[in-house]
C-alpha cells in the first residue's frame, strides 16, 4: 500500500557552517552507476570512502537523522574496493528512503552535468547561493532542476482492472497505463488523452491517489484510479503490445511492491475485498 512520507530526511540547499564529514553520507555516481563498497549491500559511502576518489561535483542534499547527505559525481577509474550498480538494481534491495535519496542524488548530478554551461550564452555556470539552481555569471540565466510530470492510472470496470504490456516489455508482464503530461494539459486531461491513445477507451470518475518520484531519469508519477466509461480495447501501434481486462483475483505478472503501479493495483484489490466482506 501507499508508503508514509519519510520524516527523517530534511532537504537543504546549503549545509551548516560546520559539517561533520566523518558522519556524512555520500551518494556517489560515476555516469549512471551508483558506487558502493565491494562485498557489501548497496549503500551510501562514507567520507573515508570518497576522499580517495576523484570528485567532479558535490551537491548538498540535506540531513538524514542529523547526518549531512551529499550527491557526488566521481571518477573511479577502477579504484579497488568499489562496485557499481544501477538505480534500477537498487529497487527492492535497499530501504525505500535510501532509494529515494539515491534517486534524488542521481537527478541532481545529471542536472548539474547537463547545465554545466549556460543554455543562453554558453558561459560556465555555478551553483546558486540560496536556491537549488545553476546560475550564469555572464547573463544571469538561472536553470532549475527539471521534473517531468506524468500520470499513471488504473482503469477499473466492476471487479476487473485493465492491464497492458508495453511493446518493450517481456511477454507475460503487465502493468497500468502511464504517460507524460504535455504542455498546456492538466493531469486529468492527460489521463483521458493517454487512455484513449493507448487503448481506445473513455474513462470517468478520476480519483487521485498519490505520487512517486521515479528517477528514470526525472519523472514524477502521479497516480489515479479511473472508472471505465465506454469503448473497446484498441492497442496503440508500436506502444502497447496487448491489453486485457483481469479480475482482481486472477492477475498476471505485475510490478513488485516498490512501484506506484502496484500500489494502485493493491488499493483496488483491498477495496474490492472490503466491499465483498
């Protein structure tokens, strides 16, 4: 079900005057891979770890249980004692809060890397003094971290739900429908458009359920339930390989518990069970 909002992390732009580097946590990335100690579960690095690495960028994230957290871009160059793993590989292997912090760190490292130079005049940028932004010292252009809002929706009909398989997914694996918000759209308009485009159906009674940061690379997934209104399933060419109605107690292979799509499915199943009992 929907996770509680983490309350042990406090976001921040600038660290306190005195940072206890010995207790700080460092979420280190080389390219798209997160570094961790070899022969240990994936985790943030310590100061003793990162001081031996070539650090290209360091961004303060905030504090976790009073410990300063940093996102760092590094060049490992095969330094012994370290291993790399993708963000996707962290899913289900680490605590939810650790995954969210690693995702936050990765997105900020990517943003800093892609905005190292001003998009307006080409001058090298630097971190803003008081805001989460990159600023150009020449023309004053400010670049904030980019988020890509997207909707994800569970369409239901009686005690059935609509699940689809993306054309890029393996056979037998199904999930809910999703799509990015277009300029000028509301979230509700995106839900109606994407459902119509992807499977040819009309929906009604939209109900917002919650959200999840999805750092692949910078999405914010906003979850809905929507009731089927009309239409027959017509899959979008080259996007949706197949889509079917499934009864709540006879579902195919679906996403695991860390995914917002699964939270949407589980909430529907719990609701149906509550009605039945």
